[in-house]
C-alpha cells in the first residue's frame, strides 16, 4: 500500500524548487517589462513604434526559441539547456545599461528572448514530468501561481526601483532574481532524470522522434482567444481609466491577482475530477461578464467587480488548458505541449494589441472591451461545437461496437 504514495505526492522538493525557479524567471521578466518603455524613450529619444519593437522582438525570439527547444530537449541534456537559458537571460539583463544605441538594445532583446524562451519551456516540462498524472490539473494550478504572483508584484517592484534607484539598479536586481534560480535548482537537485526511452523494435530503428500532436491545436486556439482579452487589459486599461477619469484603475490588477490565486488550485482539482468542460464553460462566462462590466465602468466599485470576475475566469482557464494539453500528450511530447501553450499566449497577446487597438481607434475603449468580450463568446461557441461533435463521434463508435 505504501509503494503507491511516491506516485501520488505533489508537494515534493523538486516541485517546490521548480515552482520557485519559475517565479524568479517570470519576476525578472515582469520587473523590467513595465519599465522598459519609459527607459527607452528617455534614453534613446525614439518614437512609439520603435519602443514597441523592444517587446515585439523579444516575443518573436522567445516564440521561435520555444519551438527549437522542444526539439533540442530530445537530443541534448535538459539540465545543460536550462542552465544555459537562465545564464543567457541573467547576463543580458545585467548588460542592458551598456547598450549605447537602440540597435544594440534591440539585439540584446532578441538574445534575452532566446534565454527566456529556453528556460520558460524547460521548467514547465520538468514540472509536468514529476506531477502525478491523476493530479495534473491541481499540480499545474499550483505551479501556475508562480507566474501569477510574478505578474502581480513584478511590475510594482520594477516601477518603484526604477523611480527611486534608476534603470541600472533595476537591471542588477533583475539579474539577481533570475540567476538565483540556478543555485535553487542545484542545491535541491530538482531536475528529474530524463524519462527512459522504450527499447525500439528492429522495424522502428529509424523511426523519427514523436511528431506533431494535432490534439493540441484546439486547446491552443482557445488559449489564443483568451490571451487576446488579456492583451486588451495590458495595453489599454490605463488609457481607459484616463478616458473615464478613473484614477485608481490600477486596482484592477490587484483584485484580479487575488481571485487568480484563490481559483487556480480549485479549478485544478475540478479538472482532475470532472474534466475540462466543468471548468472552461463557467470560467469563460465569468470573463465575458467581467469585460462587459468593465466596458460600462465609471467608478471604482464596478472596476473591482470586473477585476474579481476576470481573475476567476482567467485564473481557471489558463491552467486548465495547459493541463489539458499535457494530458493529451505523451511524456516525450510535453516539451512540445508547453511550447505551444506559451507560444499561443504570446500570439494572442500580440494579435490582441493590434486588433483591439484598431477597434479602439475607430470607436472608444468601452466599445473595445465589449468587442473583447465577443472573443470569449466565440471561445464558448467553438468549444460547444467541438464538444458536441466529439460526443456524437463517441456515440457512433459505441453504437458500431455493439452491433
């Protein structure tokens, strides 16, 4: 009876160490992300389009690197790739202040995207390997708190350090954060050994590595639609607050973080017991309600209500989609699944900024958020169609089997 316990434990030393390391990596990202636009404008005297390249080039290089990393992990040591990624991210964070032209800074952002892309693919892959399969939703829910906490406190720390000590001190603080992950992983021996590969039959001697998993496409598409709505909040909520004269619009992220932290582990358990439909449908309804309330907001109480609803929906949907993608993959495909999950998030954020920005230009921010809610209505419609189609196929197979 006691032999099964190690296979069902979630809070192991490696799980905790990897979760802390993920927090430190994303803290590094979020601390500098919020401060970069002001620094670039003041230091290099460039326009908004050039400033946007600082984020866009980073995102594009991270996306490309994640695809490459998923393949490299099948051929090279995951330990070495992870430490190289963390070292690159830390080194480039520390030398941002040495950039004397905008071109050299943009080149550094590409390099940072490579390091961040490597580490942000490998750490979740390692975590998915040590989480018991029957607790995948719960485990990913808790692990995802590392990203949520970094998103909540990272910008606040970064802006305060930038204001009181300057960008140079901020870059050193970001370097210390990401490099601290290396001794955390080494001292705890958190990186599990690579899964054993089954012995190949003679006819499989030249069989290629596990190929693309088409089952990941639909949950990745749903994640893109969710990320579009999040992009609208990241890019335009401050401008929305100015347009409706709402001075405390930043409270949205504070209350949003509170419900994300509460709902993530709960939604994980629900997914493990009842499947993704039990989480995704009510959570998507919460996001629709949140964005609709936000679009009519002119006072702090409705802003807080919108934030709480968005946190419930977003905090439940993201880890559920990630756990769904991992559960639909073999252990050898976990690198690919995590790569697609994070890339679909980045793609949705990038596309959302352009699409919703265009809508806001033609209308106003209130109407833009109502259009943003429409993306989650599309989320629900697509999910219902695929869900009913899958159920119909299952019934037909069962009917054929009983004949």
